[in-house]
C-alpha cells in the first residue's frame, strides 16, 4: 500500500503474494517484495500493469536493490543470497552463507547444535554504496561481509562475549546437564516468594508452548542482529543487535560525540557568546558541541589570566570533559603554546582538585586516565626544554674553560711583563 506524505490518504495498493510479505525495497519506479510463498515480485509504481514474479528456492526473508540499481539481492531462509539482473530479472549468481551463520545453541534447546544450525539463518542484508560489497547478518552472534563480483566471503565479524545473553555460546554448557536433563528447563526452587539471589526461580511453561514468563529476571535475551546498513561514504557501517548499535569503520578518527546536545547548541551561539566576552557560556557550548576546532578557537581567544575565572564557573562535568580533551588533543589545540597549557591546567587543579578527588565510578577512571596522559605530556615537554638547556650550559662552560687556557698560554709567552703582573693576571683568570 502507498500513502500520501501530505494527506496520509491511501494512494495505491499492490497484490499478488499468497503469504506474508517479509521485506520490500524501492529503487526508482521499481518496487521489489519477497514473501514466505517463495516468490519475489517486482512492481512498476508508475505503470501498475507491469509486474513480474520470480521463483525463489526457499522462503524469502529480505530483498535489496544495489545503489547503482543494476542488481537485486534476495535472501532466503536456506541462507542463500541470490543475485538478479534488475533489468531482465535473470539470475546472475548465488552466495551460499550457510556455513558462515555459525548459529549457537540456545540454553533451553533440546536439539543438537548441528540440528540448530539448520533452523538458523541470516535475516537481513545490505549493499555498499559502490555496490561491490554485501553485508549479511541475522540469527547469530556473527555477521559477514561478501564480495558481490567474486561472490566470496571477505571477512567474518564477531559481535560479543556477553554470556548474559542467550545464543552467545557456540555449544552446550555441560555444567548444566545432569542425569535428569538440562537444568535450564527446570524450576530452581519451589518457594513462591523467593528473591532473586542464588539460583533463579522460573515459572513453569504452559503445555504446548516454548515460552516462559518474559517478565522474569531469569529470562535471557537472544543474541541476534536486526538490521545492518552502510554509511554513504562507504567507509563505515552500522549493525543493530540485541546488545545495541555497533559501528565499524576503516578510519581511526574520533567520531562526532555530542555532549548534552540541544537545539540551541550551535557554532553560531558560541560565536555570539565570544563576541560579548561571555567566555564561560562559550566554552560550555563548545564542549557540548565537542568539535575540536571550536574548542580550540574559544580557548585561544580567552586571555590566560582569565583562565582561572572561567574554570571556577564551569561545572565539574565540563571540567572532566575539558581534561579529557587536553589529554587527547594537546598537539592540536596548544601546539607549541606550553605556557598557555600550563595556565589552564594549573587553574583546573587549583579550583577543582577537591571535586576531582571525590569523583567515583566511571568518572573517576576517566579523570585518572586523563591526568596520567597529561603527566606524560608534561614529562615529554620537560625533556624537550631542559635537555637542550643542559647541553647549552655544558657548551658554554667548555668555551669559557678553553678561553681561560688560551689566556694562560698567551701570558706565558709574554716576556715584557713582570713576575708580579703575571701572578696577578693568573689569579684573575683563575678567579673567573
């Protein structure tokens, strides 16, 4: 069904599948759908009379158009990705992902792992922006990256080791297998009012069902991937799983990480605060934006004598953030302005040393890590400054000693001077 974006009214509808539609994809005027009836249908949105049905080898789970629009990839329940030509609908090739799913055994499964693998498959796919790569993920703790042209596996990714999630272990936990069967299928206590310490209590399952009460604390979420997608730059991609969102990138640069972001936190607001010399607000907004260029601009525009005043009016949360930035971006912000760095750091430690000591948990660990990095920066600066000074001092001492020896030699060669004058000059040279 198609609905209008302006009015929300139903504009058009298409039919043809005899079972549930799993996924759909649109590219240009073409709409592709896959269903559990083992067919893929391609409709023309403009001309409704043009529709085509393509037979699949198994139940369809996902379908995607390539970014160039020349390929269609259909994922089926047997973990097979079939590639079609988007123009004439001919099959180009297949990618067999069955061995890459590597499905784990769930805690309550009575079947073997080999049998469990037959019931698990990848459920979602995504093309890269250049149409050369294909991501596949689903009912597994693994997901895979394939080459479209060569139709081979390029890399297999592992998601998590979190054993609190079900489906992470690759095989059964034999510690829970007894002569009576799998202990995961039994109640661990007969007490009605037992609290959740020690062994966890389970409510009995209803006859003919495979689900227990999901409101129980003993319920474990199953590890799986719900969706995958590429960044338009083709330099990174994201994976949405039970544990959260995972970002994978070819670049090691720090990603944009806004802190207490809001609509009024903009670079324009930072410039306006700087124009009226409201440095506290300007620095707070810059830290919330977390853009290194803007933070550098604010810090360099504040006079070093005002650093203590600005820091004293900052919240401890912003101070911890500022310390972390000093530790990670010292070369980028201060470059060779070590005296400015010294004034800012001294102001922070004098004003907020008590609050920094009282920090707990993750905040304390981050503060310790930042101060350790800053200490290393200071040690490196000391070596760069004092080592040349020591070398220069030794060179000056050597030149002075050489000059004095030369004077003594010239004094010995002089015969016109009296003995008393020679002794006086020797005493003066040695006293120097």
